[in-house]
């Protein structure tokens, strides 16, 4: 009945479950991600068309221009799930399972470094804290899972054969697969293993064998060329480490410095650690992938006493773990919503729209694509690689009611505007120009010419 801590599941191992299950519960919330919603509609469109998208079908400002969705695999999955279920009830289980698997893999990578469940649990706590920023169903959540799988594969000689396969899948899921390629390059340099060089070559070939073929690389080049547009989107801004949601990254930096000072990070390890530490400081979007890569290294800085030998019941501890899992699932299903948040999206206001082109914020473009396409095309959304900096800047200037707004609305034959109710700028100049208020609630207002 009884056994030692080192032999079977112990109470200390249960602490590792806490941050993992905490993320499962925290991910159960309203659907508020604008980007995810257009991905769903892109999925159903590609299912009907029988091929990946090559031009923009969703906007009247860039309609018909060359555009390829980076995340066609995820899009198809979204489209299939919506058609099978008839709603979005599958969203929370998808995010919860994906994030749970991501943290479990990172926990495994950290445990390999320290062989201490409490140290592993502490590192996972900070990883989970940072992950609260990205508990969204957009394709990037799957890229985090694939990055975690790559980290584990790099640390196991028996799993390195999976690396090209992981990159191949990742290349169809999200453009951030280049982060995985970067990690693979740095690990090959750090370790000097020729096998990793071979895995890198096979991975490059595999990435070029997705549905986009070699055009995949032009998608990434175009995204990089339109980096200026991302400067106008908050999640691409450099992180403020005094912000509570980003503060754990400062703890990670301190942990890395401590581990280096104690000689637990060798000079050659800095080949991986330093680039990813700096990468995490480039934007809020970069925080999570950088954190996942750095977590096993940070674990080396955590000094907690090793578990002592004492009698415990593996059956009892497993039962406690099972109860925690069931409780997390029960709380998640009680909190999860399967419809877009009416405070975030114009669920009611969109019913007041009339025919004709519409000006609206980028934060609702994805919802309008999801709910109204093909009957309504959008002015803009968050596809920075499509619109580019010039179009995004024009949108921002028009939203703010700056000089030139009349020309923009006239050029696109826009006869109505859907704006946040508390927004100034364009709402004020339209009202002053004689536009009438057709609808208003606590969140949105519709103005017509």
C-alpha cells in the first residue's frame, strides 16, 4: 500500500497539476478573440472550395488581392468542428486540452533538468501565469503546443526523428514555425550534433511540402515586409514588464541570471538562452514562445529540497489527482461560453446595419466575417500582412477623425459606420457632419449618412 516518494506518484507530484489545471479552468471564458472568428469562416470557405485561399475574399478594401492564410490546417479544423457541432461549443475543450498538453510537455522538459516536482511546479506556475495572456482559440495556441513538443524532442535522442514531422505540421498551422527552425539552428550550434543539422535540412524540405508549397516562404516574406503594420497593433508592442500579466518574464530573467551565476548555465548554453531572452522582449506575442524555450533553463536556478523518503499511498495520490482533474473539467464546463461575447462584438448592433459598405474598427472585422460574410464585406481586420502599414495607418487616421476622413469614406462609397459607443474621433466628426444615429447600446453605435 505505502511506497516512497521516489517510487510512485507523490503529493509533491500533485503540485505540478495545479498550474496545469488552473489554465484549464482559466481558459473557460467568453469567446472574445476577433482573429479566431475569421479563421472559422476561412475554414468553411476552404472546405467548400476544395483548396487553400490564395486571394482575399473577405474585404472590399483589399478584395481579390493576393493573400494566403498561414493557418490553413487550423482553419480546416475549425470549419469542420463548426459544421459537425453547429455552434462553437467545442472552443473551450480545444483550448483547454491544447494548453494542458503544452504545459505538461514543458513540465516534462523542466523535470528532466532538476528531477524535482516542486521546482517543476514553481516554474510551471510562472509559465501558466504568462499563458493567461494567450488563452484564445486562434491558431497560435497550437503553435505553442508544437514548440513544446519540439523542446521535448530536442532533449531526447529517441524522439529527434519526429522533428521534421513536427515542423511539417507546424508550417500548416501557423507561420511561427520559423521560431522552431530558429531553435533547431541554435541547438545544432550549441550541441554540435550533426544529427540536428540533418533534421534542420529535412525540416526545411518538409515545410516546403505543405499545401502552399514554396509559396509559403513568400507569405513569411510578405509578413516581414509589413512589420510596420504590426506596430499599430497592441499585442505586437514591446512588453511592459511592470504590467502584472507580463511580470513573470522579469522573474524568468532573474532566474536565468541566478542560474548563470551559480554555474548551472554553461557558456555554450547562452547560444540558445540569450537570443530567446531578447526575443521575448520584442513583443507581447513573443513572450509565450520565449518563456516555453527558457523554462527548462530557468528550472536550473530553482533550489528546493529534494523529496525525503516517507510512506505514501500511490493509490490515494492518484485518486486526489483524478478528483482535481474532474473538478477542473466541471468548473470549465460551468464557465465556458459557446457564443461571441456581446460586450466585445456588435451582436445586437449588426442587426441595425443597412446595405452598403461599412466603416468599422479592426476589433470587430473578424466577427463580421464570421457572422455576415459573404453578404457583407469588411473594411479591415487584423490581417496585417494583407493590409500593410499604409492601409492600417489610413484606417487609424480615419477612425480618429483626422483630416482626410471624407476622402477615405467617399473613395470606398461608405454610407454607415459601426463604432465603439465610447469612442471619440470619427463619431464626433460624423455627427457634426449630419450623419444620423441609427442604433446605440452600451457598447456600440451605428451612424448612417
